[in-house]
C-alpha cells in the first residue's frame, strides 16, 4: 500500500498538478502516457541499480549476447578434430 501511495504522490506532483484536462478521456490518456512512456521506461529504479529499464535491458542483452558467443577453452577444437566430429 505504501508503494502505491508513493507512486500516486509522485504522479500527482509530476503530472496531475501541472495542468487541467477538459475531458476524462484526455486525463486518462495523460495518465496512460505518464505510466507507459515516462515511469516505466525513463525513470531510474533503485532495484535496477539506478538504471532506467531500457538501460538495464541494453546492458543485460549485451552481456547475454557476449556470453553466448564465447566458447569455453575446454570446448575449443582443432580443425582436424572438427572434421572428425562432424563427418565420422
């Protein structure tokens, strides 16, 4: 409950107190955009070591791709071993 209250208070300061909306649809769109565009993608999160979710995903993707293409030294084979492993 405290987490929701903190989020609501932050949204109140960053979005709701800044202007008035003519319709509920306009307000709902503004809230949706705040959550999906700003809060979920651009805001730094302490759980992610103060990275934005996009920065965290980029870091994780880069690490995963690099690890995927590294072959452990014990699994490296000489060219003559590769031939025998694949064709015999």
